C-alpha cells in the first residue's frame, strides 16, 4: 500500500453561519463537524493529516489536539490556495492525498476508503468523489467519456442544456497523486471573477497533460452535504442522528420514538436497554444493558451500569451503578458516584457526592459534598448544609444511618455508623455510633391560645 495523506480544508470563516464560533467547530451530534472529518480519516491508515486553518486556528487546535498537523492560510484566496499551504508538509512526498472540506461531517470513512481504493487501483492522477442528485441545480456536473473516465467538470453557470440534464455532481472531495497535485497547483491561475485559486482547476491541468482522471460515485447523496449555514447544520444533525439511532437499534437497543431521541456520536449503549422519547444522551456516555432511560431525560458524560432506571431526570459527569433507580425529577450533578441498588427519588439533587450501595434519598433532598455509606436512609426534606457563604465542607454519613425527615446536617460533620437522626433536627456536631441525635427545641403547647388571637370575627 502506498503512503496516504489527507488535507482538510478548514480555513473558511463561515460568514453565512452568522456566528462568533469558528465555522467548522459548530457541533453535529455533540462533536465539532471538523472532528467528525478527522475521526473518519483516522480509520484510513493515513500517514499524516494536515488541517488548513485560518481565523480561529487556536480553537481548532484545542479541539483536535494531536489528531492533526496544522498549517495557516492567512488570506482566504480559494481552495487551491488553501491546499498549497500544505506544500511544506507534504509537497515532496510520494503517495495518495485525500482533499476534503472540514464542513462535510457526513462523509463516511467507508466512502473515503472506497474513493482511495478506486484511485489507487486505476492508477489515476486524480479521482473525484461524485453523487447522484435528484435536483442538481447549482452543482458542478461530471462529464464522463465513453470509457467512464472524467472528461471535465462543468460548473452549473457554464453548462449547456445537455450538460444541465446530467445528475452526477461534484461533491468537492478529491483524491490526488500527491506529486502531481502539488506540481499542478503551481500552475493554477486566479484569472476569474472572484480572483481566487480554485482546486477543480487542478483537474483541468492534469487533463491537459493527458493524465487519467476518474470519478467514484457514492450511493448516498446526503452524506456529501456541506454545512454553510444554520439550515444545513440542522439538516446534518438530522441525518447523522438518524444514522446513530439506527445503529443503536440494530445493536439491540429499543428507541420508542427515534425522531425524538437525541444521541451523540460517541455514546455506547448496551443491549435490551430502552430509551423513551425526549431523551438526550450526550458526550462520551456509556450505558449498560437492560436499562430504562427517559422519557425527558438528559445524560451527559456518564457511566450508567446495567439495569438502571432514570426517569425524567438529569445526570451529568457522574457514575451510576447497577440496579439504581433515579427520578422522576432528580438532578445528579458532576463528580457524583452512585453505587449499586441506590434509590434517588423525586426532586432530589446530588452534587459531588458518593452514595453507597443500597442507600436511599426518596424525595425532596439536597446532598452536596457528601460521602454517604451503605444502607443509609435519608428522609424527605433533609439536606447537607455544605456552604457557609465562603467555603464548601464535607458531610460524612456512615453505613446504616437513618436520617429523619426535614433534617439539616451542617458540615463539616460526621454521622457515625448505625446512628439515628430525629426528624426536624439541625445537626452541627458529630454523632457517635448507634446514637440517637435530637437537635430541636422541646415542644410546648399553649392551651386555648387560638381563642386569644380572635381569628374568627
């Protein structure tokens, strides 16, 4: 196999997006569109990937990290000019170079691989990725000769009536012999209305030298979509979400209503899990088998073990054990660890806490900055008072503790193993093992007091 390289064109500012965010960093299913392109290329065994960036380059570097080498296109003078910026990195190398736009997140690695395979097997100097468009208006048309090779690419505005009836269009993705590419780039002219250097002119230059130019037609026109505005971004999101959801269903996951289920690209879900409508599963979340998630649930960057149920709740940056029941209307905030067999019920908020196996907070509680042991019962309306207005403090609740309803545990405080907190208590000191703690005023009844208030006139 010859050496393989990739050049990603990602320097455009994307003015039609009307956004302060760099165009190729707009996310599709939870990942910047350029990162989809880079990740798909990474499956092709390329020797080097070069991303051409311009305005906002630092942000692109931050997102892609070590996945790519970067070169700067300081002035946006066309696609050929952009590729030329990779000359120092690739210009003297032998092999095949894939050139692809950073705003085409839907082109599959399988399609890229098939394009490269045809290019290398035919010995072509250039191969164009094409697609069949039902409505080809606005696209450049592919003109083939009798042998099926590419004769030329005709832009829509330059096509005659016969050429306008052609439905095979240029997608803007190419394979080149690397040496032929950079040699031809030296001869590209900007003698056009825009004063720019266009990559399709390389095809004309190679053709004039009697070099073989071929085309590979993808079966899926949708995957060639380039994202230039928010409408196209929404369409890319819809197409990719459909792909993702279908893949999960074929892997044994039940989606009750796929059209109203939102799953990011990197999410993993085990067999026989059921996802109910209105659910968003984001980031690098991993969900085990036989879970029930939703409806109307948000999960972001979490690990959810087998047989968990999460209903109408939000879980962020946390780990949830097996046989856990969360919700409805619970909120698990970042850095929480919920162990097996735990119950987190209605309107319970957990923040940066460890919740031990078999413990329960069934309703209306806030547990923040806490370590909760095994088999603990936290009664309705109980909270850990973790903040004094300046600092956060830790509450420790050891195994087997019973916290009565409407209790306040004022941190820093430790509730020792097996102890019991009487309902309505405000605990400010440590509670010994197996003790009963009562911290409330003694009840006093004032006989016939309401008559003195004269409430009924």
